[in-house]
C-alpha cells in the first residue's frame, strides 16, 4: 500500500509526543463526538468492533492494512462472524457504496483538538475513511503530539506531494439554514481505538 511517509514514528518529536498526552486527547476527541476506546493490546479491539457490528447491523466492511489492524486479527474475526470484508483496492473501490463500515489506521493524534492524522496517499485509505457511514481508526496511544503546530512541523518536514488527512470527529456541516447536520461530507460516526501495544516492538 502506497504511503506518503514510510516511517511516521521517526517523525514524531522526541520528548514532546507520548502516552502522557492521551487523557487530553481523549477529552478533546470526545468533545467533538468521536468515540474513543483505549486497550492495551490490539487483539482486545475485536470485541469492541464486533459489538459495534452487532449494534449497527453492519454486513459489509472495508478494511485497509496497517500493523495494528493486522495485529488485532479483526478481518478474520469479522469473516468468521459472517461479515463480508473487502481488503483489496479493487474490491474496496467497486463496493464502497454498499460498505457499512471502514477500518483503517492513523499515524498520530493531536491532544489540543482531538484530531488524528492519517497518511492518505493510497486511494483505498481515502475511500475507507471518507465514504462509509462509520469509520473505525486504530492509533498507537503513544503517538500523540501536544498541539496543531507540532503536527504542521511534522508534516512540513518531509511532505512534498501526496495526501495527508486530518480527521476531527464525525462529518458535520451547518451550511443549510445554519442547522447542524451530521454525516453529509463523510462518516457520521468516528471511532478511535487507541492501542498501547507498540508495533515496532518498543515499550509504550
């Protein structure tokens, strides 16, 4: 899968980013209607996602590869529960209009605003995170920076072309008669699963 940056972990500021920012990130994210779950290991996410599938009645899921998604084993769990899961770019593109849920990873969170940053160079990543009504995103809980300025510094340090997305809560607009509407320009529901397990083998 194509990436804008091969190693985001190396781009995070040493000494500034870390799990000590998680509580502020969670508070800010929930303030913009993001649902946040905190687990120690990726494989603990399975129950959370299966509960959401049961709650929503989801039948079709699109999932893109990332280390935490793979470690969670959720694709196989969903298939074992009779859910159709699209994982290949062509299958995602052809079936995204019927997909009930998208699953992906994000690179880091921003404590100041509860946003997450996603490497969105791959078209399948953009499809999964923007078109289904529900988006579930995995994030390492230690990958949180303090402020928006830090995020800009990270991206400007290497970004020359491609796509990087900032996601802040479910899609919302009040363009029409100043009435707030959820889910018009993207998912009406955003779920972040923050995982303590470090995918590079390092301690959190």
